[in-house]
C-alpha cells in the first residue's frame, strides 16, 4: 500500500470515528477545502481555508446532512493526489429528504498530511434535498 493510500485511509477512519486528535494529526494546518457548488446554494459549498475553516466546513455539513451510506466506486492514485469516486446516500436534517448521488473527491497530500480536499458533487440533488432548489416534474 502506498503512503498516499495510507494517509487517505487514516483520514477516512478519523472522520468516521469522530476522533478529533486523530483527525488533527492527519490534516495540514493550511488545508484548503473547495466544495464545488456552481448553484451557490449549499451552506457548506465554497472555499474553506485552514484547520479552523476545515472544522467549520465539517460543522456546516453535519448541521445539514446525515451521511447514511458512502461506498467508494473507484480510487485513482498518482503521486500525492488521490481521486475517489463514490456513491452515497445522505439525509437532510431539516427536510427529511434523501439524496443519492455519485460524487468525486480529490485529495492532495503534502508532507504526509491532507493539504487540499475538493468535492465535485451533485449540487442540484443536494439543493433539492435541503429545499433550496425546486424539482421540475414533467
């Protein structure tokens, strides 16, 4: 297993366990999170910088969503970059609506830490789930 894969595995394990010290040990002080949201309607969308920004990002997600299931479909590793395609199911805490989507996560590693995390989501699906976007029926 590559060092990059080990870092990614530790990151996901720390997130899942909620172990703050473990998470803090695997994330750079200067981490940059970019949650691509062209709709600009998701409370956790946009750019978050530094460990405090990372914590605020996680809090915004947790305030709005329950992660019911996340299943990696494919993982691509090249040097210090990892792309993870995943299929997931999320529940809106405020509406009770569910969104099922395929999402791409792109991680950059530097000096053995996660230094950048980008998410390419289904913004429309999440927007509908949190009642920020209307679904048009035919």
